[in-house]
């Protein structure tokens, strides 16, 4: 381990951190360009075969960038896509970025460091960085924008934004990462490193979908159907609906998950195993009707909003069950990109499909503010060491998890990083560690 990383672990101040040399190499979980295609023709594309932990080279930071020592990170489904080289290999993104100029060329490497959620300590800042300093404790959000593109002044997501650690290099799963300064957000003081690292991508994505000006614009009293109520996205969506005065209806796949989301304050829960779906599952119109009847039996009405990210398996049902004039807000397709639905139920009932991709910087900061106030809680369930990044990603790939899966990177053990114990006590361990228990 480098002297700089040891100094970070010891809680050294800015002067001592600057006195340590930036290492030329560091450990990271990464994929390799020469392994693209190893899963061709295979049914089970086991990410443990493609994710490696070893040393990579430290890039030179640009003037608008910061180097962060990563204490902890978290797994998102985009890491699964990267690790199975689908829908296109991430290395295609890196090659394209490499053609944009010398700073972009740094990303075009024969290896790709994974990960889009992290918490850590700033150890270097470029000459153009003025809002953050060496020694600051931060979380990193995944939106990489071109702030010189006019569209970014309207909405950062519309400015050809890239997903950090998915569409560029130097992601969260390394002892160090190099990120734009406008990816940095102050770490919530009452959270541990692993708790702080688990939230931003999923929580801010859910915030944009439900609350932000570019999403479904949820209002008080709205009934919101949340697919996968204990998943990475769904577990934050349930909290946001409750906080905003809405009525969440969470769909889960077991009684254990039903109990968990119930303890989050969600009154209306549908265990999909009890719907008697038949061979076609949720793709069948009969299943759509059965689901709609169940929702009405719980709430007395149809959903104003359907929180959709599963895609092919559920999209037809989502369009069907939304009320007249309702909205289906979607940010992904983890069960497949090609959606089939009966368009009569959309156009004849003047429903809307709202596409929502990631979040902008303001939305990420607003989400982090809710976390820092103790109004939105981590849904971290399991933590793995960096050496087991493949196993951690496999758990997400095979859906053997609830909430978020974390990764200890430079932190020596779990439970470190809390700065405001009084706030932590007020928020309550029972809320902060609900998914751990």
C-alpha cells in the first residue's frame, strides 16, 4: 500500500497528504480488453471470470479533475453489463473517448476500472478546481458532463453525459479514482464509508424519476407502483414516495422482502409469487388484469405513477395498470430492452411514458442533502472486500441480494468514517442498518 493511502487511513491532514507522493500504480478491480468475447455462445456469463483485481497505472489528472482515495464503493447493474461486455463492450466507449483529445486518450486503456458509486478522501485537485480541497471527505456521483456544451446549462444529462466507471475509465473499484470536480459531493457526516458509498447512483436516479423537474413530478397523495421494492432503485423509491406524501405500492418476490419494505413504512405490498402468473408471467394480459385488481384492492384506485426499470418482463403490465392520464417513468431495462405493450391502453387513456436517464449534478446534491438530513437512509445489505469484487458483482448479476451491495476498497474495516455520532444517534441505527439486519 502506498504512503499516501496509509496517510489517508490514518486521518492525515491536507499538508501531510500533499507531502506524500501520488503513486504511479494502484490496485483496482478491472476487466481486460483481450477478454472481450470470452462469453460468446454461453448462457451463464459468470462475471467472476472477467473481473480481475491487480495493479493499474495512475493517470495524470486534468485541471478540472480531482484524485480521490476510494475508501468504499458499491455495485450497480451497469458493472454487470461491463463485466459481460454487453450490450456493447465498454472498451468501445473508451476507444471513442480516446479520440476526443489528450485528456480523453487517458481512458483508452487495455483495462477498464469498474464502478459508479464511491466515497473517499480528496488527495489532489487540479488548478481549475475551487470548490473542493485536499482532505475533503466526499461521495462521487456518476454523471460526467461536458460543462462547455450549451445543453449542460439546461440539464447536465442532456449534454451527452457519460456514466463514470461504465462509459469512461478509472471507476470506483480502485484504491484511487480520477473524477471531474463537479462529480464531488460532501459526504454525509453520520454515515460510515460503506454506507455513504452505497447511495448516490440509485438514490439520485430515483429522485430524478419521481421528484425532479424532468421526471414524473410526483405530488402528495399519488399512488406509485414500485417494481422491485427492495432492489437498488426500488428501495430508495419507496422512501422518496413516503417522504413526498405519496402512497407506495411495492412489488416484491418473497415474504422476507415484504417484511423488509414494510419496516420501511410501506403499507401496501404485493408479493408477486402470490399472483398466480402462469407460464407467461407478467407478459400475459391476464396477469396485467390480476395485478391491477390487486392494486385496487389495496389502495382503492389505479397508480398515478409506475416506477419502471425492469423492462421487457414488466413493461406491458406497467402500461396497463397506470390510471387514465397516468405516467410510466422508466430508467432502464434489466430484463431486456425490447418492450411489448398494448398501445390501446396508452393512447386511448392518454397515459405518458417518461424516459429518465441518471441525474444531473443538482439532483445528485439534493438527494445527498436528504441523506445528510437523515430523511433518506442507506439500503446497504452486504459488504465485500475489494479482492472479492467479482463475487460481489455476481451476487447482483444473479439477484442474490437486496438493496445495495458494497465494496470495501481502502477502508480497513466496516464501520469507519462516521464524523457526527450525535446525528447518527438521532437518525437511529435501526433505520441506517435496516437492510443489514
